[in-house]
C-alpha cells in the first residue's frame, strides 16, 4: 500500500474547504452587489464609480472576510478533535497551519478580483481594481489573519477575540487622535495599550496604501504574530498534552 508523504498532501483538501464555503460566498456577493448597484442606478442616474464601490465594500467587510476564512483554524480543530485525522500521518503542525493561513489569504485576495470583474462586466465602467486596494487587502489579511491564527492557539472563539480587539483598537485610535488634535494629555496607560495593540487602524481601503514607518509597523507586527502562532502550535502538545 502506498502512502502519500508529500508535504502538500492536505493542500487540496484545505483549498476545497475554502472554495466550497468562503469563496463561494464571496462569489455570490460579487455577483449580487453589482446587480443591485445597476438596479439602483437606473432610478438614481449614473452609478457610483467602481473604485468607490470596491473600496467602500472592503472598508466595511475586510475584517469580517478575513475572520471568516481563518477563524477557528487551530482552536476549532482542537475543540472538535479534527487534529487526530489531520495528523494521523506525520505532518508538522506549523507547516499544516501555515498552508491553511496562506490559502485563506489567497481566498481573501480573490474577493476584490471577483467583485472588480463583475463590476466591469455589469456596469461597463471599469473594474475599480487598483494596486493600492490590493496591497491594503493583503496587508489587512497579514495583520488580522495572523492575529486570528495566534489567538486560535488558545481559543476556538479566536475570531470573536480578534474582532473585539479590532473594535477596541479603533476606538483607542480615535481617542488618541482627538487628544493630539485638541492638545489633551491622555493617561499613560491608555496610550501604552493603544501602542501595544495590533495597528488595525492603519488598514483603510478608502485611502492609498500605507508606506514608510506605517508599512513597516504593519509588516513587522503581522509577521511577528504569524511566526509566534506557528511556534506555539509547533511546540505546545496537541490532544492529551493539554490542548484539547
């Protein structure tokens, strides 16, 4: 009996899971939204620019889209006992979950491509796709997806934890910005918490892609969380070792 020992032996199954659920949902939205815009535009005059539709859509849904694709990856496997099937053959957990993370990122990046293509087909006024938008979506996945993978080492509700952290960080960013604009002295602990949390506020599809120190901040934080998540899942025991 032959045994598949390829390090990519689970890749197709991970991809199929994402295609059947998350990518299928993104495709449905990509078809429905342009048709709705076209219908509304017939009553309101000229439709909005495709670029405005794309950036506005992902400003509102990027965090949810990322959490849908990567949420519960490690924690869900541990809680449901699925890791016993995944690792019934020798497979490095860090490599396995990196593949899942990477494929989730590809799925998220396909979402604006599908929506842009449908906007071009339906509205016939361009796709609205830009390098800035695609770069921002990629950075958003790196930051949010890595945070979710890290939290998934500790809870199957990682998506909820990351959502709440993102919400909190957004509120703190608004407070710190307002404090700077009005010359207010904020408590040091509040500023410290703001700086310590992942810089979710820097991901804004409505604006050009970040650069300089902001870009380095997001890249550094995202890569650090990803590496830490993979180190933890590799070193901490699965199953009876205290993980399930």
